[in-house]
C-alpha cells in the first residue's frame, strides 16, 4: 500500500464512501445511481482514496461470516478506525469486528442518503410543501416528510432547516430529531442538529419542545433559543443576531471566536478546513459569503494576524500570520 493510499481521509468522505458501498452492494442500483457514483468517485482524490481503502478492508474480511461483515459495514466509527489503521495488524481488526456488532444505529450515515430531501455540502434549497409550509435546507441537510390525516411531521436526519409553517391546515406540525420533538405554534423557527444535541431558535411566535426521555413540553417564545438533548433542555438564551442570515447566503458574526467562524465555514466547504489553536481564540466581527468560502477566508487577512495555508484544494488551515503567503485561490 502506498503512502498516498494510507493517508487518513475525513469523516465526511468516509461516511459517503460507506453509504455508496452499502447502496451498491444491495444490488438495486439503477443506471442513474451508478453514474452518480462514478461522478462522486472522480470528483475528488480523497473520494478515490477512501474507496480504495474500503476495498482493502473488504478483502481482509472476505472470509468473514455475513452477519459480522454486515455489522461492520453498519458501524461508521468502526470503518473509520479500520481505514485509518489498515496496517496495524489482523488482531486489532478482529477486535473491532467484534466491537462493531454492538455499534448503535445512530452511527449509520445511510439515513442521510435515503432521506426524502437532502442537500450536498455547500448547497441550499427551499421547498414548498402541499400545506403551504416553506422549508429552507442548509448545507449537507436531510429531511423526511411524513404527513398523514392526523399530523404534519418533518424528521430532521441531518443538518439545519428553517421552517415557516403553513397556516391553513388544522393538523399539528411537528419536527422530530433523535433528541425529541418540537411542536410549532404558528411560527417561523430554525432547527439544527449538532454533535450531541438539537438547537432550536424561535424567530416568530413560539415552539413547544419535548425531549425524548420526558413527557412534558416546554414552550419557547420569539427571540429564544435552546439546546435540546434526549434527557432534558438547556436554559433559554437569546437568539443570536442574524441567525437566519444563512438563508440569504451569508454568515454574520459579532465578536465571535475565529475558531467558531472557521467551524461554521467548514460546513460549506468540501475537504478539510481547520484553524490552528494559537489563533482560534481571536475575535472577529463581519459578514462572510457562504457560497464562496475562499472569498470568506481571504476576507480574514486584512483584519487578523493570520495567514491561510492551502496544501491541496481539499486541505486548508488558518494559522498565525503575518499573511505573507497572500490570498488563496479557488484552484
């Protein structure tokens, strides 16, 4: 195995590669799906590297029993660890194969790929549902629409959405995530899935939030935001200014940590985008275009003592300056 083949790949690319393998292995792939896979594979060197590494892993487990192999494929974390440590020996792989049998469904990225509606990295989309509800999907987001005669339900599988509910329908309107459910009370609000919680930001009217493990709702009003975890709700805080600016293609921040700004911009950029810890706590105020993250990064240079390191089009880092390296390009 060459050094290039053994280089780590990002969690996002690994998720996509695993999902493609599961989909293609099912035997139900259409010609269109196969063409989409070919485009995905050719669009990025990291995609091809992840696919080669998954193939190497598959060969090592070719003699494994069907259930054990299926369990391994269903564990995103197991796959990540094996792909990044392919050279560490068969004993460690066998150990992870056993641990993978206990991996939970929450690690499976397939729900994103099978969702009714989804957006790619950097893509945003607006949907209008039959009841008049408008939903803005942010970058790398996925939802399922489950309307029946009793209720209107949106399942947020991944990412972030802004909802403006339709008012000419008497059925209750819910948004469900892994952490609980949100009941709209004639309103406009944002729901965002984070690593270990769901963030609710109420822009108009009110929303009732009910964590998965509780049996009582709590109402949050216009101008409030809250983190909902499966076991409870955090304190009500003020909605950040311009919380919905992403629907207009902008990130607006006021005295924000540079590390937090870069983390947010990375959601809209393919490949790795990071920040060195020596400059992560610098503060910045401004507006940044989300549809051109290169322009957004270059906008940091005149105001902060940083420079942009770009080793490939898919690996970029903000480090301490001065910005002697100049701006980065889109190429």
